[in-house]
């Protein structure tokens, strides 16, 4: 796994590398913005949601997480055997690996999304993954997206962005993504999933989704991907100038 880069200068902006935190609700376009910025700047993209998803998949596979509940003790006892990493494929797309196996597709299901939202409420899961994320960001030059990046993981990030959009707009985006992958979800289930995750993410006791005091908020409900990218790049330039 290659995190951080050797050089301390940007690909396009010849100055010291910064860290960029992008937080927001589920299906808000965080990863699209983060990936776009990382590519443009030659930075490392870190998808922290994928890490919680991989932890959930591990628990589901082992029977520690079912629809009925979680076996917290078993999850805690087995945290040590959880090995999560990222690797780029031939096309340059980043894939999530769980204990050496590519799980990128599997972690994108609604079941795992729901599991990730539940397992991320466990303090010991957060502590483990947060310290891994902080290690990944040590050298700078990281664009990291999640829920607690600006508040907990990288409180000193030079640029913090907080994305919002209405639940209907976000469910619609997710719905289309799933259809593009050949899945056939019911829109109501996708919307319900978005609403339930919002509720859990914002009300959990440990590191709830919150906008950091020094984050810049963007409601992207009516913006296309290019408009969002242009806006984000302007923020990077502003911070670096
Ligand atoms: O961004 P995502 O949908 O892939 O995230 C999956 C779940 O993981 C989400 O419901 C909340 C949780 N999560 C978190 O608690 N903290 C993060 N930094 C990232 C994700």
C-alpha cells in the first residue's frame, strides 16, 4: 500500500503539500470531489467510508453482524485481524482490500452500507480506524473524505470542505449509480437507507457527523460534477495563496 508521496511539492501548484478534509452526508458527492482533487493535485485519495464498509463486511461474513444486531465482543476481540488497505488497479482506480482480497464491489451493497453505518458507532472501531487514517495523512498531500475528517481525523487540515444536498437529491444519485451497475433497486429503499444513515451518522455518541467550525460548506444539490470540482479547486488555490 502506497500512502503519501515522496515529493513535498504539488504536481500543478509548486508549493508544499497540504491535507484536504471533505466531510458530509452519504451520497453527497464527497468521493467524486475528493478523487478529482487528488488526481489534479497528484495527491493520495483516502476513502474512509470504504474502511468502515470493509470492517462491516468482515463482521457480516463472520456472523458478528446480522439484521438483528451486533456481537460487539466478537468484533472487539477480532479487531486485530482486520487488515484494510487500498491499491490502484490498471485503470488507476482505487480498490479496497480486506485481508488481502479485493472487496471493492462487495462493500458498495446496501447491506454493507447499512452495516458500516452501524459498526461505525462502536468507539473501539473508530479508534482503530482513525489512528490508521491519521498515519496515512502524516506526510501531507492527502485528500480524505468521510464524516469526522475535519473534526477528529485531521483537525489541522489546511482545507476543510463540508458538503450537503437534500436527501431526495442524494438518494436519486445513489439510485442512478446502482442502476448503472446493473442493479435494480427500489427508489424508496434507497431513500430510506439515506435517511436512516443520516440519522445514525448525526446522532451517534462518538464523533457524530458535524461541520468543523473552520470548514467551508457547499450545498451541491443543483451543481454538476464539473461545477463542484471548479469550486473546490478555487478553494485549494485560495488556501495555498
Ligand atoms: O461514505 P460512506 O457512505 O462510504 O460511509 C459508510 C458509513 O461509514 C457511513 O454511514 C458512516 C460511516 N463513516 C463514518 O462513520 N466515519 C467516516 N469517516 C466515514 C464513514
